[in-house]
C-alpha cells in the first residue's frame, strides 16, 4: 500500500496532481482503499467519486486544495446542535462524492466539476484564524463529501488542530476504518448522514451496495469525538414508521443521547417525488423521540422542533429560532435547572 504524498508534485495549479493515500497497485490497475466503493481503476480512468485517477499506475487526487465553496456558517447549519452552540465556522467544500444520490441537494458540486480556486492547507488555516474575530471556531469540511478530499482534509485538519482551531466533518460516513482512524485524531465533531437502514435504499437511490459502513463509522467515533446524525426523510422512500423506528432503534443502541436531525427532503437533481409532507416529518420526530432524547426537525419549522430540552426535567437548555440561538445551559453544558448532562460540547 502506498501512503503519504512526500514524493509527488504539489496541489492544483501544478502539473501533476498529488498522490493519493490508501491505495495499492494491481497490475496496471490501482485499487483504492479509501471507501467501501472499493474501486479498481484502469489506466487514466477515474474512481466512482470522479476525483481519484489512475495516472501511470499511481492513484492521484485531483481535487487537492481546490475549493468550490467557502463561507462562514452558523454551526447549527451543519447541522450540529450540541457542539459549541451559537458559534460560527469557516466552511469549505470541493467537488466529487463517493455516492450518486438521485435526490442530492448539492449535485452541482457533488456530481459536476465546477470552477475552483486554490486554497492550500496553510492558507485555509490562515483564513480561519483571521475569521476568529468574527466568532469563527475552526474549519468545517462540508458542502460535498469530505471523504473524497481525504488528503486535503487530513493535512488541513492537522494544521488547524496545531493552531487551536476545531475541525468538523459533515459526511456520509462511508469511509474504511483505516483512513478513518488516521483522520480521527484531528476531528472534533462530525455530522454523519444515515440515509436509511436498508441497503436497498442505498443501492437504488445512492449508488452503493450498502450503508452498513456509515453506521459502523458512528459506532466507532462515538465517545472519541462529538457526533450527531442526520436522516433526510425522502417521500415514499425511507419515511415509513417502520423505517424510522429501525433508525431510532439502532441510534439508541449507540446512545439514547445521540442527537438525530430528521430533515425534510425537497425535489432535487434526478428525484421528483414531492417534498416530505410536514405531518409525516412531525410523526417521524415523535416516533424517534420515543427512544432518543434529542431529535430535531430540519429544513422545516415545527413547533419545538429545534429546541434542546432536558429529558429529565423538561427545561429548555437551548432555544432556537432559525439560526438564532439562546442558550440556558450551565457552564459545563448541562441543564441549568437540574444538572443533567445534555451531551453538549462547549
Ligand atoms: S474514494 Fe473514490 S476511488 Fe476510492 S473507492 Fe471510494 S469512490 Fe472509489
């Protein structure tokens, strides 16, 4: 297996893209070991993510230091409701994805190759440090799938950590365990998108055989960094009561305090089913709350759907209206009224 990139040319703008991490040579093919798509890539061809290419028998990453989007976002937009509530985070994205979800809400960058600007890891950290005066806490790797930007995320996150900045991943969780272990020491918080509990959903709508590795990622990282999960409720695809119960059962087996965001789907890209009906989303939230202590409704305003409520005494710990946040937590992130821990990292 080849790892690291010390012996190769530099990032975008230079002749040769960087050598990727986590691959092995198989004759004239390369075998990418980064994610469960398990691509074997012939000469000059790209992997399924369209950002890792076999060039002369070497797997290279074509999106290193290439940025499609950079913005300061509320941390709640990731969504993370239990990690440093009310703060801002510099959010960076590139292009490419290891999935091809028919309902992708960001398909112009996940499935296309839009114009990019170069931002080295050093420049990214400088930008994040400059933004500290505007409340920035760190860098979020988001907008498209950060797993297929592995080398850049790893290099940037290591520098950011040294500079005292937080690193946040917004991810589908479909990464092999070896690369995840390599990244994890630099990660402060993750939001993992659990698209469904059944493999048929992943197969027919997302272009991968199974979603099991995404659940495994959550199980692996829980307790090692802050983690929350998101489930996009796609109309007539993963929104039955049975499917929501199965998701809540599994999440509760990780921890009843694992925060779950159930988000409203809207038609996008190749999927034309109507938006999730509000009453179905409300029902899904109610079902999940039977097993989980912190369940939120996303992409929709539901009464009480965004507040963090103490499961023991019923007091509101964090009240939210859109991205406006009002915290009533103790100094340690516990319920100010009864002292119960609310799984909040301040
Ligand atoms: S990261 Fe890309 S090239 Fe590698 S296995 Fe996944 S989809 Fe294939």
